[in-house]
C-alpha cells in the first residue's frame, strides 16, 4: 500500500526494520494482525477506526483481517461449533497480534466487543489462541476524551495473556473525526493512531519467534512436571496390578498388590 492511500501522512513512514527486531526463529512472513471492533451500528465509528488502522498496518507491511461481529451469537446461546465462533477462533490462532477497538458505553467497552473475547478460550486442546500475541487498544468516544475503555481493554488483554503495547489511542467526539466516505480526517488523533499501529508492528516483530520463551512460566513447568510424574506413577501401578510383580511399598516394604502390608 502506497502513501496515496494514506493522504494525511506527511514525510516518510517506512516499514519497521525487520533485521533489527526479528528473532532467529522468525517465520519471515508479514505480521498477521487481527482487528476487532465493538459496534453493529451502520455508522459505527469503531468499525471506521478499525479499517483506518488496517490501512496503516497494510502500508507498514502487515497482513490483516477485520472480523465482522455481526451474527456472532451471545456466549452460551449457541454451541462452540457455530460458524462465526469457529471463524473468530481460527483467526485468533492465525494471528500474531490484535487490535481492539471499542466505543465507550456506560463507562466501559460494549457488550458486542466483550462477547468476542468471551468466545476465545484461554486454552483449548493445549493451545492458547491469544497467549503471547501482541495487542494494541483503542477507543472511540461520543463526547470528550476518556480512557475508561482502553484501561479496561488492558486488563482484559492481560487476562488473555497478551503482550499489550505501551501506546494507545482514544478518539474524542468521533463523529467529528471522520468524513462522509468513512475516512479519518487529519488531526492529532489520526497521528496517534499511526503511532499506535507503527508501535504494534515493531512489538509484533520483536515478540514473534520468541513468544513461547517469553511466556514460559515456572508454575506451569512445575505443574507439568508433577502431572508427568503422576502419570508415570499411575502407569507403574497399572503394570504391577496387571502382572503381579513385586513393588516397594511404604517404609521399604516389599510386597505385591494383593498381599502388601505396611
């Protein structure tokens, strides 16, 4: 994407320096970014901001997908094999970073947005569809600037075990910041959106290829070792019960399963 598609950017907006940021295990393909927004309104400003972010990310070299939350059922009102649920989960697995955009409603994110995250499990079949992925958070406001939503999204991102970048965007009076074609007007708000997308790209390149190491936890390693030891012990007991072999009981007593006395 050329700067012709981003008319409000002056000067240069180069791709991030891959050679300075990528790990030896970097997969080499364009960073994969999933974008979620939180309104079903025909004139949704969170959707407009999501697509503006997508244009910037594509210019910076990302591969993007904007998920449409229309027809996504409310959590637990449909089975997890619902097509929209499967689409959302597959896109999260595909992604290496997320952009979350929600309007502020009653001081926090919308139900439309939260429902999307609620459908993403922390773990499924040993796979975590959000862990280790980067995250950028943004909000749109009908009135004066607020940071309630981006603060709430940061909490949610931490809960989903994501790497949330430092920068963020909150667009005040969003209805004044977009033209009739749905494009964002030039303003300090627009410049901040560019900053956030540029930072997300850099952090995504920095994290991917290293995310498994970065999110490797002592407590989980300990738990896995204990589970493995328990599984091995269970296998030994099962073998002894099947074959009647002698085994060592408490205090070193030698016995079989049938006659062991401690």
